[in-house]
């Protein structure tokens, strides 16, 4: 009886949340058809379980306490065409390779969260594109083909996205059963990078240290670094899809809804309005939640997100994802961190160095420069070291494939190189080589910070 009452209460709260103004939602031509798809998906099998989500919350609690790092990476927007095992293996393998480097340098375990198995929706800055067509909102809504019929929102795409996400989860779970042998294989790939790539040669000493560490661990029978766990995440954007596959999770301080679509969900910069449906929806979830905060975020707004999304003060429940831009992070982030820290809550501070550094070239290619990405990360670390807070990790848009979408890096990709392999469905991603160059460089920054912390501790 009590369980049914809890379910009714949560259902009523869900409807009230979704009745609020919701930004970035498609206008379905046939709302009844869309609701039929929602009902069909609601009756389906979830992709993740509340028990898995609680385990991730436990791992993220360590990040919030300064005992671990969070690394999140993957495609800007997943597509149905790229929902293949080779593509997923490339992206997840890159995520694990970066994690191996960071965990060695920082001396901390790294929680690896993939932008995968559900990142099919994208917010857009305009409703129509330059040709007057409905804007592409991700494969879960419409097609990127420049055709009016293809751009018309189609709710059946939600069902297609769910099928692709289920297949992707199968690959994720297979890769998640890793052990020390996998760590050695990942290191061998990293060793090839430092031996052959222009951006890798100056990191040979770090790679050699990692190799010696792995050999020592194997020799004494020590457990492998926790590289086998890979969690999934996506932006909770398309609410008709997000409302499906919700469990009632009775664990925790109070009963909540647990999303069966992903382990970790985040609310984007364009949908984080305090009075909007997205924040109200996130309040109901037991899943770990992230909120993107850009340069327009005030310290008071950040504290309100903390109050509403982490009312019980659970470490790891809330991640504030800073996306300020390399030229603003040192100015805007400190008062936000100070205000939130003064509230007494242990949130995760994560750096998204991608979205604040986008620009469009004269030829019409959206791109980001490697130097700006690195500079924002550097500024993020400087802010936290100055304030004595824990820089919890990184949130990257990156692929394990050899694309040409971001300029710069040791290979010196220029704007003229972009057309060669510009394949993103939306925003530009770091390629595998740029990603590993960034991981090794950031690892040195973390290693320096760890050394300073040791020197100044009593």
C-alpha cells in the first residue's frame, strides 16, 4: 500500500515537473503519435539499474571528497550511422587510455563516464538553419540531411535511438569486464603514441613510469587500476524520451525516480532555467546529476542548483560542469566556487573546456583550438589550487578516430585541414592524437599539483 502511494506521489510530481516551460523541445507534427511512442518505450526494458546507479554515486562521492577524479568523454552527438561496435570501441578505448595516464599522474583512481548509449539529442541556438530548414536536433528527433521532410521531427526516432542505445550498452558492458591485462594493452597503445606522434615524444618519460608501475603491480599481485568500470551518460534534453523507463528507487534519504536510460545525466547550459522543466525533472531523480554552468551563471544561481539538486548533501550527487571559455574561467569561476563551498556541500567541480571555446571559420566550419582547450583546463586547475578546492575532472568531446575537427595540437592542424575528415554531426571533437596529447599534458599539471600538495601538507 505504501509503495503504491509513493508511486502515485512521484507520478504526480513528475507530471507537475514536465508541465513547466521546457526549452529546446521539438514540435512533433502529431503529438498523439509521439505519446504513443512514449507509452511503448515506457513499457520496455531499462538499460541500467538503480543498483548500478547507486554504485556510480558511491564512486562519485570519492571524487567530491577529493579522493578520485572524473573523466567524461565521447561524441558531441551520437548518430545512428556511427552506432557501431568499431566506433564505440575506438571511443571507449580512448577514454580508458586517457584514464590510465591521469590515474598514474594524479595518484588517484579515475571514474570513467562515457558520452555514449544515449547522447542522441542536441540543443541548438536557432530553430531554423541558414537555408531556412528546421534545425537538426540530433538523430533522436530528425535527420541531418538538408531536406525539409528529413528535418521534420519524427517521434519514431525515439524508438530507434533506444534500440541503438541498447546495442551500445552491450558493447560497454563487454568492455567493462577488464583486468590488468587490459591495462597493459592500453599502455602499449599509449607507448606507441609517445613513440610516433609529434605530441607524444615529450611524454616518453611519463609513459615509461606508467609501464614500470604496471609491471611492479603485476609482479606483487596487486589489483589493476579500476579501468574496467565504464558508466554511461547523456544530456537529459528530450523530455518525452527522458520520462520513459523510470524506476521507483526506495533507497536513499527519500524515495526517488531512477532513470533506466543512463547512469549519469546532465542538464545543459540552454535548459538549466531554475523555473524550467529540466531542473524540476532532475530534482526527482536518484541518478547523479550534472549541470553545465557558463559565464552567465551567478554564484547565487549555483547555490540554488546545489540546494535543489542536492537537498540532502550527498557527496557525488551533483556535478557542476564549468564551461566558461579560456578567457573567462579565471575571472568568473572563483566567486562561484567560493559561494558553493561556503554552503558546506561537497559537489564535484568538472571542467568542460570545449563549449566555451567554439568559433566558426570563414569557410563555415565550427571548430575549437587545442591551445584554448588546454588553457581553460589550466585556468580551471589554477582556480581550484588557489582556493584549496578539488578540481574534480574533465568533460570532453572527443573521438578515438582520426578526424580533423579541432585545430592545433602538436601536429598543427589548421583551418585548411578541417575539410579532410570533418565528420561530426554537430560540434567539433578532439581526435585520438589530440586527446592523448591533452591527457599527457594535463597529467603533468595534475602531477605538479599533487607534488605541491605533498610538500605543503603538515
